[in-house]
């Protein structure tokens, strides 16, 4: 997956931050969100049936087929 460069900036005035030389960080969504790339899918939620669980229409979903389904009683 492609690495997305993210620039961390703040609207501060006065003395320069000691961390100014570390402005750009690399963010890898693979490292943060995906354990097993071969079993991972990305989709978009449609409908309102999962709103009580915090999943809303149009949400981007990362779906792992590597996990076992757990039925809650």
C-alpha cells in the first residue's frame, strides 16, 4: 500500500519549536490497521442497519477475513 506523507503543523508564533526539523512524518495505514493483507478487504457501508454499533452509511470499512466470527448472546 502507498505511504501517505502527513505534515504536522501548528499556527504558533514566537520562538521556533525544537521539533521543527521533524515536520514530516510517514503514515502507513498497513502498519496501523492491517494485520494480514492477504485476508483484508476495504469496503463502504451502505444502509442504516448497523448504526447502533457505530457503523453509518458511507463509512469506510476495513474487513479482516482472518478473524473468527464471535456470536454474542
